[in-house]
């Protein structure tokens, strides 16, 4: 009996190693799991729909919102691969050159475990479904009145949905816009606002932001004595950059699209989302950050009105931005022209779309 159990275990372990899934396979398994368990068809698995171990549910539900999203499931299946020994190549499993490398279990520079987060930051930045939105407001998610002032000689893509406007009507619960949107035709390149390192890249169909990438910028990258994170969302295609890769200022991240789950009101009206970038910024004095499913949460992080980034010097916090005198609320924006020239020369931060010369 003992021998049989050992044999079965060994066979299963072998299967896991041989079947060490690539990201594409992890995505596939996540989709199948949703298909199998999601009885009410909302694209995710609730606690009731999950008929397996409740503790496993808790483990997979990294943002603690009481639902398993496809991103969380994919992360789970990806992790399983690493634990089983992937991506170590062996004679038995020839590594396919086309397969995406499995998410490394190795931590990124600055990445720490979730224990480093206090409950307020976890909820205020992570904004899980069970989190009180007041915590996000406390950490800076409210309107400041800042507006971009583009250089006189440049024609730039302007904001159509401002920072922290009321999104309650879009989400069916109190919520605010966590970034700024600039509409642009499909395919318009989104560019890195500063040099940095890719810390997240996801394409969760359950997310309102769709295909997105997050960069982490050191004080040297921006000339600002803080750690800054910039998020670019609604790509039309998955950016080619890998997590951990360095990018330069103005480097093309990928094409603009309208990926992501549509707000319920738009779904009812069968209206497509316009193509646009969703651009968001967080900051912290601490270099540490946590990866929670699809989210990056800086330790002691704060929300930043993305316009404030272009002030290029502290303070950046929303209470200080809101208190600025009127004329200072027009923030001169540093930009990159289509030919790659930065204006004003030497700027370490640029608008996430290039501008045309007038
Ligand atoms: Zn947005």
C-alpha cells in the first residue's frame, strides 16, 4: 500500500515537472478553471462557487476581495510551475523557444513580502473589493485641480478624464478615477515617462485596465528623491518587455488600445471603450514594494495626481497639491517630440505620449 502511494506520488510529481507550464499554459489553466466554476458567468469565481478547500481559496485570492480573478488563478498556476522546478531545462523537456519564460520566483530589486504592508496601505492602494474607499482617499485619491500646461510649440494629447473624478457610476460602488486618461488612435505608441524597471505586466480580462505595465523609477531615474511607480493601461497588444527589464525615458512600451473590462453602463449600452492611455502614479520614500496578484503596492505608498509628477520636486501629496495657489495648479509639462528630442532639454520625465511640433 505504502509502495503504491509512493509510486502514485512520484508519477504525479513527474507529471508536474514534465508539464511545467509556461505563462500561456498558466493562462489556459486559469481560463479552464473559471469556465468550470463560474456559475453566474461574471468571469470570476466566488467563495460559493469554489467547492474546494477554503484555505486554498484564501491563498489564491491575493487581493482579498472574495473572488478569484483570472489573474489570480494564472499567478497561482504559474507559481506552481516554479515550485516544481521550472524553468530548469532537462533532457526530457526541451525548452520551446517560443514559450514565455515562467514568472521567476526570484524577487525583484526592492520587492518584499506582503507582511511589510500595513493594512491601510494594502487597502488604500490595493483597493480590493472589501476595502473601504476612504482609505484610498486618505492616501491621496481626491481631486487636486492640477491641469497640464503643454509647451507653446507643441501639440500634445490632452486629458479627457481627469484625476480622481467620481467613477461611482461606472463601478456600481463608491470609486474614483485612479489616474488620467488621454485618448489617442489605436496603435499610438505609449512611451515610458522616465527611465525605470518593469515591475509588472498583465493582461487580465477581468480588470478594467486590460493590458497594462508598471514601471518603478529610482531617485536617479527621475531626479526626484523618492521611489515612483508609473502605470500604463489599455494597450492593444501585450508589451514585449519582460518584468525586471530596464527601459529608457521615452522608450515605446506598446500600442494604445481599449483593452479591459468595460464599465457596466457601457456594457448595457453595448458601447465600446474609446482607445486611450490610463496613466497612474504612486510614490513612496521607501524603496520597498509588494506584488499582490496584478497589483503593485509600494510600502508606505501614496497616490499621486499624475500631473504633479511634472512639477519634478516635492511635495507631491494630494493635500499639498490641492492647497497650491491657482496659477501653480497649471503644471508645465516636459515632453518628448516625435523625433525623440526632449523638451525642455535634459528633462528626466516626459508625457506618456510624444507631441507634434506646431
Ligand atoms: Zn483611466
